[in-house]
């Protein structure tokens, strides 16, 4: 009995917080746009009895909105562009995060808690404010340009804000801890004598890094990459605040459909497709975690 | 087949493989190795023996190239190895923790060093197969290190360090993690492998029995210093200090002032007790303090005073430790000192002549005890 409850709790959690909202979004995506509150039809109507109501509801469903998504090339371009931006930012985050995680794992024991703290510290202020702060840094008159002009590296201010570059910077900055922490965890567990053994057997420092350190932090790299990639695909705030007109991301499209066009059914269809796209990396991520647990256990 | 004795250290024409020349190693202000010089010869099975923290691992790490001597030189085949990085040394190390690569199979672990040498695939496969056979791991070639037992892992580590056929193989407490039975089997296996491959082995251990079993010579270390380097039997029979005598095996040490007599010295160890005599080559002055080390198995226990021996002491049995084939008697002298004696149990229990509180005589021959200066 207690076992059953213990198993039930997470499933109820999943049901309430994921499946129910998803069912609602799915239902709206199959509905039609309507000038009313809420702005879609059909509504649940149980006046003719419960069974009749469900039957009427299903009869009114169609895939019109999904078909619409394939007709306007804005949508698939936005999906592709989102995936591209997420992929590039994930690689950039890995390139920035790995050396940091490596440095942390090699730092003297007594420093590590402090370094870990510094990585987590930004989470203590609002994400929105931190992204906003980047506007002040990256704008034409911003700190970055002032410093670069001041030391004479550049003659004219750089245009970074409102370009994809700013979006990359924003994503790398925001998601860096998600990359650092799993890689650090993997590197921290690694036995230092393995590197000595590799050297003893004829490796240079560099080849020992590629042949031993990297493979042994592989699970951390994979976990970190997914933790960055998955939310980055649907990212809205960063492209909205730092990106420009050229920045096409599905999160922004979704926002505009919901709040500017008030077309809930199309917006829901966009969201459902986004979720389906993300199922693949999520499943891969879960598999990686599972494998890691097995090799640890 | 005529067997020539293997003792290159006694041959003045033999060049040592390894020479420590006044090697000192400091970590900050702490001196881990203190100005040490000794030699290791080709094909030796050389054991470094000492308590935990005496500098054994540091010695090995200097040979492998992970630490550099603060002062002095280490020569390998006559050449200073200081400028050679670990990956270029013809030295391989079997780590105390084994340090197997967890992401690689047993086969790939053993092949790791060979691949770094850029050997061709066939040569690598042949060498790995040979190593797997030598260490009886053929069946486990495709397993990962976490899928095999502790004893098998230890053999993988050995195979991996042997694969490159190094001039010198370093084994840092290789059997520490094994239980007693497996440990013994592996010791003999190691000796077999050392004989088959002809590699020079340096083994670190804090287990004196292990050192005595496997080694051609043993270096007994104490606090950053090598106290004595000698063959196991000489270390046991002819220790150069009470530290070595006490570290290896069981011993009773009695100290007192010495007086030259016959071919050795007479030792007065306590008031009212007879003097003891030991043959000795030492040159001590009259009245100098000497230490007499007596191994328990050299001491005879008898109910009456033996007439034919000048070393005879009377005491009372304090304790009897029954070890199956042997019994160790702890006999208390009237002075309160305890002397250990060991006898073989050739008779059944009921026929044993002595029991607790019995008054007995302990005796040993003129050459049985070793007189030590310190
Ligand atoms: N990297 C190091 N830094 C400071 N002290 C060390 C270092 N390595 C070893 N030591 C010290 O040197 C001494 C000898 O250590 P070690 O060679 O590991 O001893 P053993 O292997 O005989 O147990 C110990 O007191 C140890 O604390
Ligand atoms: Mg050690």
C-alpha cells in the first residue's frame, strides 16, 4: 500500500503539472480561432449531457492549424533557426564552460566551494534583470564599446545589440551554470592518477587530456549540452530583449501569436510541434542520465 | 642444470641499472627523502619496505618521473633521468590504486601504451594477447574494469604496465587490496612473471613477509632513509640495527654495556643477571652500550639449566601463543623484561611439557644472537 502511494505521487505530479496542461494546449491547437473570450471554439458544452458534449467537441476538432503551419514558411524557418541558434549557443557554452569546469576541478580543495558558489551566484538575482543588464553592456554606447574605444582597440562602436551575436552572448551567459555543473561533477569524480598512468604509458599531457579526461567527462558534456540546448530552442526572453529583427526564434513567434495576434489555436499548434521536436533530445538526455547512473552504480 | 647464484650486487664488474646518488626530496620544508644513495641491478626484484609515510611512494614517483629530486641524481643505465619526462622513460608503474581507465575494456587498457608507441595493429594485438595469456585474463578481454573482480583488476594493471616491456617496472603496494590467500598466490605469480620476462621489478610494500617472499634484495626504510639494503635472509639473520631487527619478524632486544671476549662480546644487560655472550665482527669499545637481538626460534626452552650453553636465563612463562605448528612463549625474567621463545609443536597437546607460570630456562648458542651498535 505504501509502495503504491510512493509510486503514485510522482505520477500524479506528472499528470497535474505536465499531462493536463499539455492536453489543454493540444485541445486548443485542434480548435478554431474565434473572436470571443476565450478566443477559440468549440467550448466544452455539457448542456445536452456529458457524452454528447464530448462527442460534439471531438467532431469540431480538425488539424487546420497544423496545416496552416506548413503553408506559411515563417514557421518552419523559425523552427530551423531556433534549432540552429540553440546548437551554436550550446557549442559556445561548452567551449566556455568546459575550461571553467576543468579549472574548478583542478583548483585546490579549499577553494572549490567558493568557486561553486560563484557559478551559482547569478541565480540569486532575477534572470530578466540580468538579461536586461546585457543591453547596457552591449549597446552602441554601452560599457563594452566604451572600454574598447577607450583602449583604442576599435575606432567605431561595434553593433552587437539587436543581432544574433547578442543572442548567443545572452544564451551562453544565462545557461553557463547548467553546462559547468554536470561537467564539473564528472571531472571532480575523476581519479587524478589516471592522468599519471596515461603519461606513464607514453601520452603527452595533451593526448592524455583527449584520451582520458574528455571520454571520462563525456556524460557530463552530454548532460550539460542537453540542459542548455533544450531550453535554448524555446527561448523567448533573450531573443526578445537582445535579438534584432533578423533574429527568428520560435519562442518569439509563439509569443506574438498568443499576445499580438491573439490566435490561441495557432499558437498552441506551434507549441505542440515545439514539444514534439524537443521530445527527441529529451529522450536522449534521459538515456544518457540512465547510462550514467548504471555506470556509477 | 648448474644454477649460478643471482647476486650482481657482489660483482664489481656489474653496472647497476638504477643508481640513486645523494637523492634528497623535499616538499616545502618537509624532507621526504634524505640524501639517499643505493643501486638496483638489472633483473632484480627489489623491495622497498617500511612503515606508512616513510617515503616509499615518493621514491617510486621519482623513478617514474612524477616528482623530481630536490638534490642529487638518479641514473638509469648510467644516464641522469631528470630531464626525461615520464612519457619518455623506459619505466612503467603499476599504481597503488591500479588506475585502470574505466572507459576502456581490459584489452584496450593493456593496448593503451602500445598504441601510444605507434606500433602497427598486428603487433599490438599479438602483444596484448601475450599479456592476456601471461596474466590469465583471456576470458575477460572485453570486460570493462568495473565488471571484473579486484584480483583480476590487479592483473590487468600488471599486464598493462608490462605490455611495453619496460626496462624497469615499478609496483606500488600492488597487492594491498587483496585478501591473504589471493595475495600469496599473486606473490608467486609475480615472481614467475618476473622470471619469465626478465624485467627489473621494484616493489613497494609495508608487509615484511611479502618483501621477504618476492624480493632478491630488500631495502628497509625509515623516515626518508634507507637503513639497510640486503638479501632477505641477511636482513633477517644479520640486521644492521635494532630498527631493522625489530621491523622484520619477531625479536627480543636486550641492551647493556659490552666487554670484548673470545670472538665477540659479553653483554651485561641487568644487575644480578648472568652476562650474555654473542659472536660478533663489530669493533666496540669496552663499556660501550650494545644491543643484543635474539630471534625467538633460536631460543630453547628447558625445565633444567642446560650445561652446554653460556647463554642461559631463568624466567617464568607469562603467555603461550599457540600458532598450530609453532608455539611462542613469552617468558618474564626476574628483572621484568620479557624474552620470546618459539618451539615447534611436534607433540600433541596433552604431552606439552610447559604451561603458564612454569619456571623455565631459556638458552641459545654463541652465534644465535646478533650484537648491534644502535
Ligand atoms: N605532494 C606532497 N606534498 C607534501 N608532502 C608529501 C607529498 N607527497 C608525499 N608527502 C609526504 O612525504 C612523506 C612520504 O610519503 P610517501 O612517499 O607517500 O610515503 P609511503 O608511500 O612510504 O607511505 C609523507 O609524510 C607524506 O605526507
Ligand atoms: Mg605509499
